[in-house]
C-alpha cells in the first residue's frame, strides 16, 4: 500500500511540475517564434537572411521576439526603435502592430493579418540618418 501511495505522490508531483512549465510558456506557445534584430545601424535583421522578409499565413499566431540595439538617437522615454506593420498598397496601419522598442529583448504575441497580401514593416522612431531604410517585407499567405 505504501508503495502505491509513493507512486501516486510521484505522479502528482510530475503533473504539478508539468502544469507549472505549461503556464510559464508564452501565451502564443503554439504560434511560430520570429526573431528580429532592430540593430544599431538602423536595419531590421533576421538571422540567415541577407534581405529580411517574414512570411506568415493569414490569422496565424506569431510570437515576435525583437532585440533592439540603440541607434544614434532615441526618444525621451528611452525608445530606440519602433515597429509597425502597414498594408503595402495603401499604407494603412494594421491594428495591434504598433510596437515601441527600448534596448533589450522583447516578446509580442500577435496575430497575422487576416487579409493575404504584401505588407511592410517600418521603424517608427527616428533612430539615425539611416532611419528611412529601416524596413522589411512582410507577406501574408492565404490560410490553409
């Protein structure tokens, strides 16, 4: 009987540990993680890509993990870069995709736009003389 109780206790502890681990994961755990560097040279960068571009499915949950490095200037509140998503054809802002970045790494649980097409990621903080070049393509494919 004691052996059975010990087994039940071990199982209970493992179950509790599993719940704690699950609760500590980002809310968007089943979404894809996209890592972006908002660099000090006023360029967005994605590891392994010479021309950074993001491709997602319509409505796909994503976790943006953005590391921001201080450029040559910053806002009074310490923001060094911004990240916003615009419709490429008419420059409309995508709701919920206006992010302010202070130095360090930040995570944002977002949902890709529902409308397939081309979008553009822009920096919204004048971070240096090269600020106008801080952009990248963002493509939304139809959902499966």
